C-alpha cells in the first residue's frame, strides 16, 4: 500500500468515525430527549468539545433543535436542552400490500405527518404495482413543505427479502418471485424529487418490528417479536438492537411453520402451515378455493351478526395463534410479543382464544406467559415501520454493508 493510499484510508476511517459519533448522538436523543451537551457527552462517552462541535453541525443540518433553557437554580450558565427536530428532516415509509400500497411521511421520531393509500389497477404484476407505489410516493412528497427534506425511504414487502441486493425472493400471495424491487423502484423515481434518496427494503413484519423498537417512547423490549397477521402471516425478530434476517432473508417466516399434519393447503404449497390455520383465509367458511374469494370485511360483518360458523372459525384461528405464540415464546424467549395486522382488528373473538391458549401452555409448564400487546401504530404499522427501517439503517453506519439494506445506483456508488 502506498503512502497516499494509507492516508486516504486513514481519512476515510476518520470520516466514518465522525459519522458514527454523530449518529450516536442522534440515537441517544431519540431515546432520551432534552439532554444538555454535557449530559450527552457523558452518556455516549465523547468529550464535551466533540459533542459541542457535532451538535452544532446537526442543528445546522436539521437533525436537532435547542429549546428553552432549564432553570436549575445553580449559578453560572444554565444547560440548554437538545431535542430531535420534529419538522425539517422527514422519513418516507411504504407498505406494499396485496391490494394496495400505503405511504406515510414521519418525523425522525415517528410522528405521522402525512399518509396516502393507492389501490392497484387491473394488473397485479410487480412492475405495475411498483409504478403505483412510485406514483404514491411522488404524490405524497409533493404535499410536504418545501423546506422539509426527505432523509430516507423504506419499503415493507410481503415476502422474503435480501436487503443488500434489494431483491424480493418470493411474495406467495402476489405470486412474485425474484423481483429486483429496489432497482425497479429506484428507476421509477429517477428524474423526480426523490431521486437519490437512500432507499431500503425489507419484509413487512421485520419493518413493523423496527417501528415498535425505533419509535416506541417506552423502554425497549429485548428480544422483541412482532407477529403480523393479514392475508399472510410473518414475524420480525429483534435481538440486541439488531434485526434478525437469516442467511437468505427468510428469518421470521413463521407463517410457514407447520402446525397441523395434512392440514389445509397453504399459499406456499405446503399443508398445515400457520398461515393457512390463522390468517384471513382460515376464518372463512371452508378451506378450499371458494373460501379464498371471501374477504375479512365479511368476517367482521358475520361476527357482528353473531354467525355461529364464523365465530367457530375465528375462535379456531385464535387458538392456533396461541399455539404459534407458544412455539415462538419457547424458541426466542421474547421480552415482548407485539401483534399487528388487519386480522388483529377482529378483537376479542380472535385474541381471547389466543391468549387463553398461550396462558394454558404457560400454566402447564409453571411459567409466566410472555408479555403480549397489539401494535401501537394500527393500520399504519408496516408503513411507519418502513420509515423506521430508514432511520435504523441511516443512524447505524457501522453495520456491515451486507446487512445495511442500502440500494445504491451506479451514480451513487461513484460518489
């Protein structure tokens, strides 16, 4: 290695260290707003002079703001509290669903700023749906204030994802396989205001789990397990502040854990999968192709009417959810399990059998049941979680590139 190469490498290392330190300050203020520079220096292990320099930059760039001085009663200069700026830098998040896309804009701390939903047209091909997504993103970005800057964009997808390659492996409920989703979306956003915005993609349950971790003001639960129940069923697992994705991006595909031998056929081709026993289709009368034509809205209507067959089907799905949660609790020993997705909105007829079953298993083993709650973001859980994915990746620059999920064009790589 030449001297010039060594100098360039050293300069690059110093620049990376500075970025890491800057983002450490941002992450700590996200979790502990209102700290002074001195308190922040002690919390992250940096010198006061370094923190003063970095916070000055972060304030100028729109990451942080200063607020009113706190009266302490002490002599001398009073400490000035620092907060994440709620307005200047925003995140975009999108959920690619089975029938539509949902797009949100949030602050750096997850406050919802704008939201739009766009239904697919007659074509459900990946390219057609990506066009719908791109148009929704562009439409929403135009609604924002001109002084606001989009810092990053995340997308939650209904299937296994390779983040580093921007590749959607398989979305069974849409019939998509090996779609270069990141590249195709980036192409659609060329020559728009979103061109060049860092783009990240991940499985929908994974991003929803990140939303619960990144944007939850309560103390973090570790490990955290998010179970998403819609047309499909999946889970996001976070351990030690890291998203568990697996070697091929398939970690958390718990909807395809087999719960019943020779059970109903699943969208993946297997029989007896958790998805076939718990998700939307399981609650419809019967388990064949005819049942797949029915909707969750009809299930809700039948529950309101007190239809016995519907109540029985929903109760059965709830009990199988309890079995699945028991298995997941045994495998991961989570501090908290979060339930989300459209099926959760069915409420007590679905959730009570699940929690009762989970409690029965725990009681039989003389163990306390795991903590279970529903998502704090409701219908926006995946879209807001996708925005959280962008914050998660952008504020952790030390993560290896293989795990970063960054989708870069050739132009961006050249820089």
